[in-house]
C-alpha cells in the first residue's frame, strides 16, 4: 500500500524553484525524519523522470565522484548505473543523505556552473556536520531551504480541516473566531501538542485517531534519533551528548544552566549542545536587549533558553500527563514543562521563510525588585513585538506592559486559550493561531 502524502507548505516553494529560470542546485536542510525526502518525491511527480540516489545505501556510486568533478560525465555514469535517463528540464536528480559522500557535496557547485539546466536537489539528515567542513563550498552557487516538522496549519490540513483553518486565518483581534470554531480549533491544538508534528506520528494519528498508538511511534522515533548521537562527531562521546540532551528537556522554560548538567564540564556541555543544534534537535532562544533592529544585533549568547524540535518528542521524554493537556481548559495546567511556550517558538520558526534559518529571541530585565521576562520578541518590518504565553488578564501582565513602556513598542501580544481579542495595547491571539504572525 502506497504511503499517503500530506501536503506541506514547502511544496509550493519547491514548485517555484522548479519553474525558476535562474535556479541553482537546492539543498533541503532540516533534522532527520521531518519529511524532506517525501517532499522531494512529491515534487518529482511533476517531472518525466526521477532519479533518487541515497548515498548511505548506494555506496557504489562514490567512485563517480572521485577525481575531476565533471558533472555531465557524472550524470552519464549515473544514468547507466541506474538505467534511468537524466535529461535537462525533464529529470529531477535527487541526492539523499549526501553528507555520506563529501565529494558529492563539493560537486553541487559545478552543477550551477556547468549544468544549470538540470534540476538537482540534495538533502541529508546530518548535513550540517558535513557543511561545517566545507564552509565556502557553494557560496552563491547553491540555494538552501529549511524544513521542520508539521506546523499546526499543516496538521489541520492533513486532518481535513482546511475550511476551519481558513476561518482561523480570516480572524483577528478585531474580528474574533466564531466561538464554536474556536473550541474545535482548541481541541485539535491539544492533540497536536501531544503528538507533535513529526510526519510519522502525524500519519499514525490520522490513520488510527489513537493517541496512545502515537506514543509508541514517538518512542520508536526518539530511540532512532538518539542512535544518531554517535554519528555527530567522533571525538565527542554520545555519553556526553545524552546528558546534555536530557538537560535541555528538563530545563525547558527557563534559562539554560550549564552547571546543572552533571558530570560534564561547561566546555563539554557547550560542545554537546552545539552538536544537537547542528542536528536540528534543539533550537536556542537567545536573550536580546531589544534596543532596536535587527534584534540579533543586541544579543547575549550566554543567556539562552533551549527548546526541542517537537512538542510530541518533548512530552514523551518528560513523561507529561497526557490527560492534563487534552482535557484541561487551564493554560497553566496545559503548559506543564513549558510545552505551550515551546509550541509558540516552533510555530514562529515553521511559519517563517524557508529560505532563512530563523532565530528566536526572548527578553529579560533583572533589576532588583523589578525583574521581568517576555517569552519571545519578534521583529516584523520596522516593529519590535513582544509575545507572552499567559493565562491572566491585563493586570497580570506586568512584564509585557513594562516592555511596552520601556521600549516604546506600539503593541504586545498575549497568546493563550482565549479567542482573538484586543484591549489597550494588547492583542490577544489564541495559541493555535500564533503562527499567523510569522
């Protein structure tokens, strides 16, 4: 039985790349098992021919990338090897797990120079580790797109709720969603927080509608991701990466404290976290003073939070009580382990441009008797916008109001289980719609 494909937002971007006259070879970047290969295969339906080469499986092709990297000769050899035609503008050539063959990565730039009419896409689950060894391998000659697990919008579409999601997209703080639609959207949000957006788990949920079955899929996925730790870097033991990874899980929601990761030293923790970031499993949220734009110009990298790639993986690792998330209407209960805060950060990234690797920022003020913290700070055009994940009304949002006053920001956003609304300088977005800000 053929695997069912659920549409992804990046599909449209891949089609635009296909039609672009001056396109370059494309690197599709992202963590393992977020759906990169599936999206390329979906794009391949628009070509007469498709040749997929997996460098972890098809090791015999390595020899074609030795010596001079004549890409037309390489393609001729690949065509004979796999008995498939490679014809410009008619064939999509897909190099998967390309990190296993560094010479193939080096060859990508020559497709732009010597064979620009051929459509070439490359991807790899541990691609960032190979790219750091080739920092200037394709500057200006290769395009990149970044891919993440399913966003909530993609999840709603996969579940067949396009019409409901269209109503969400048409809503705003000035025009709240119809209450019945709001409640239905919340119900789907709670399920999404639990199962997360990894394609294998989303597919299992749609096929079975059984959250407990999805938990088994999550356990298998986590074991698979952990098994990759040994591949990250030969001189860094997976025995170091494991406690650093677990520390991220348990410290989510607060500033990451390197000293609490025993028995590792600061340097060992830092190196392990950097490897987890390259693998795409963890995402830093860096402190910004938010004095002006760009936000990244005023950061303190020694103050950072760290979130996981996926809320489903997070709740499974932390062992959260699923009934609390699924059946409660109190965000303080749902936000155990800061899962709602993670969801917000992930949605901001997933809904940003796939052509850039979006950064996340938060803000704190640590003056005596006047401490404050805003969960996220984003830049939209020339505006700096603070975002808080809260359950209270305006009187309980001291940090948000303090930021607005101190930074003279036009407005702030509170996201919670409430419907869209607005008052004073606060705009309220329900959690499920926070990605619409991106």
